[in-house]
């Protein structure tokens, strides 16, 4: 991957790192001594909360447990110190898992990575034993396209401290270790969970089971657990809503910049001869690359023939005897495009066979209140790395056409909002639910730095709401490079409000007017009256502030806005934007694109631009 805008990426990392770096240099604190099912642990006092890091909740002791449900960890006898994070899961080194740039692009991490971290208020053990203090629990599922990221990247100290919450962050298997379906393995695996391919989701379920069984010892309420996650973490939160295995393990859910489109089982289990939109690798192609790397085949054609005639037990033996790096390198070679996102499979055991949306419409998890939200400029985080629309001068980025850049970002981000928030909210409310809340994050008050107009290039970009939710916005690096001292007070005010809404939702299942009851009322999504409230907008008081909106995006309005946008002169580019919406929506019908805007796209071949998507919309991690 080429980092075409290194200065801006450094600024992005500074901003995202504002929710990072929990202290790991603290001494054990006797008042943090707690019991778990596996043994006693001791954590630390960070000055505001207790924290316990690197607690194992499941175990991958060897490659024999690769592509299986993880086993329970072994108990311990002595008091276990939990002062440092556990290893993060196998992935490429990047700005969201290591501060050592020399490791960026290298395969790092471990397969045996299933640990969690806890931040909690500081009641004494007697208060906990007598249940005099019982706090709501929030479990954070990190993002990173299900191929990268780590629980170690987040620091929810402020959220836990300010609102008396127990906050848990979890690691789960990623990439080909988290989502992998090879028919030869399926033939050998004895139970439906192991056959599902959804090993990362099985990990999140195991983590929630650990929380359910142990969190009372940390002051948490096992009967009031909220799951929340961003990006791929949001996808995995939505998947948990569609999993009967997770029933009873959580009671509220927040999906931040996530989605509901499931993975493709057929694609994953077959040979793929050409690149397909939004489908980036298959297990058989990974095995082909492994055969080539091991010198067992000279090329893909030969590898395909060998694999086709190989016994299932031999395929399984090669896959399990390969090293972690061999598997991950084969995965990198097998990918057809730079779209990293891996999605849970609708296998019928871990994830409902009808997929996320249909299972929710049919009543699964109907009692669980849900928050769905996106950021107004989601796609600017990815567009800023696109050489078609951004150039660099001495390493400093400039949009090639400011107006066009904003127009493309608007439509790509509106597509995300339609698919992840507006359409699901609309359909769920029309199916009879009333416990759906939605938001849009609009904050874009970044200053100019080194001549770079960050507000224009990034604005309310993907993941930028996380530091506001976590509450870590009082950092020297942050104020020096991203926020600026002039707007720091308004930023803190917006962060306080968002934390208050999230906390109130965790306490009651309704964000209402926040914990103190002094914020604008966040109403649930209403249909079908077009003038009824739909979602809340989070913006600073330097702009329009926090407010409810009655607007919403439909498929018709999305396509009409693209067709009528006078800032986009090139009709082919409009067809690209429509094709993106079609592919994400799983319609994939040529006639749908052909009918757009009076048939203007019939003169183009979609394959001409689809390759460009993969080359130029690479995520910056």
C-alpha cells in the first residue's frame, strides 16, 4: 500500500491516537484485587478508574484450534497481574495497531490473542460483595475491516469515570483466521460452530459470555450489557443481533458507521477466476497461494488442479501445519482487490441464515434497543488517499478539484448512511419496532495545519466520532494538530454530550436527554410521516449544534441527488457512484444501472471503473 499523503496520515493518526495509550506503567493496586472463574487477578489504579488489561477469555493453544471455536483458558493458582495488554491478533502493522512505523506493512501479532480489558469505577470489595454498587456494562468491539485493529488501541477511562460505567474492550480473530470457509475443512469439522467460518464472531460471543459470568465481580451488572462498535466492529455488533447464540448475553446495541451486508459463502468456498465487486478473497484461492509458496505447485493453474484432486484430510493437514505468517501471506496474495472488509457469513448457526436485516425484521432481538449512526463525511478518510482526486506537494495533500471532491464524498457518504442507517431504520420501524435511534456526526471544525485544509479534506470523516464517545480530547498532540485551542472548549462540550447520550442509553435503553436531562431530546426514528423526527445531528455550538432532523435518504432520493448534481460534470463518474450503491446494496442487476437517469450509463462498461475502485479506494490502514 502506498501512503500518498504521509503528513495528513500522521495528523489522522494523532487524532485517532487521542483515544489510545492507556497507561501500562502502573503498579499493582491492592484495591483492584478481583476474582474470576479462572482465578484471582490484580489490576491498577490509573487515577480515575481501576483498569485490568490482557485478561484471557478464550484460548488458541495451537494450530489445531485454528478455524475452530476457541477453547476455555486454563485456570491459574496465584494472583495474576493484569497490567499490560495481551498480544493483538495477526494482521499487517499499521497506524491502528502500532506506533512503530518500521512495522507498518509487516505481518505482526499472534493467533493466540483472545483477551479483554476492563475499566471500572473504584468501589471497595465490600461494596461489590454486597452489591451496593452495580454499574451498566459497555463492551466495545473495535473496527479495522475485520482484518486489522486491536482493543489495545482504545482508552475508555473518561467514559467509565464520568458516567459510572464498566467498559470492556475485546480482541477477536481477524483476516483469514477470523473468517474462512474451505469445504475440505468443513468436511472434517464435527460441529456447526466450527463449520460456520465465523470464528471472529464466535470470539465476540465467547467474550460476552465471559463478561456475563464475571463482570459482577468488577461492579458491573450482568443483566445490563450494551455492545457498541465502529466500522467492522459495528458490523460485528449487528451480527450479534442476528445470532441466536448471543441471545441473553447483551441488552442494547450501538452500531457506529457499520453495516448489515453479510459475507458470501459461495464466493468464499470456490475458485475465483476474476475480481468481483466487494468480494476480495476465497479460501480455495488462499490454498492455491499456499501451495505455490511451499513449492508444491508452479502456478495458479497447477495449484488449482492439485487442490481439486487432493483429499480433504490432506488439505486440512497442510492448512493446519502452515505457520501463521504463511497463512497470512497467502491471504494477501489471494486478495483480488484492496477492499479489505471481511463480513460475517449467514451460516445459519452463528449468523441467521437470512442475514442480519431479514432476521431483525422477523423479530430476532426485537426487545433490544439499537442506535445506528454514520459520520457525514465517512468516505473522506478513504478519498483523501485517492490520487485521482488528491495530489501532494512536498508531501502535503491538496484536492485537485475542491468542489468535485466534496461532491463525490457527499454521495459516497450518503450511500453509506442510506445502507447502514436510514433504510434499516425505516424498515425496522415499519416492521413494528419503536426502539431504533439514529444519529449523524457532523463535526468538521478542524483548523488549517501546515497549509492543509483539514476541514475540507477530512471533515466529519470515518472514525472521527470515536474520541468524542471515549472522551479523550484533552491531549497536547490533539490540540496542537487537529482541534486547535480556539475550538477546544466546543469540542469538549460536544464530547461531553455524546458520552452522556451513550451512557444514558446504556443505563435505560433510551438516550433521551442524556444522563443529566439537560440535552436536546434524542427521539427515536419515526415513520411514515416525512415530517416526523428521524435522527439526531451531532455538531459543535460553533456550527448548528445538536439537533433533531426530519430528513432521510431513500434509494430514490439518493439516485436523484447524484443525477441532478451539477457539480459533477462527467456523466461516467455519476454512473460510477450509482454502481457503488448498487454493489453495496447487493442488487447487482445490470438493468438497474442501465435505467439510471434515462439510460445514460448504457454506453459504459462497469468493469472500466471497478478496477479503479480497488486500486484507489484502499483504506489507510
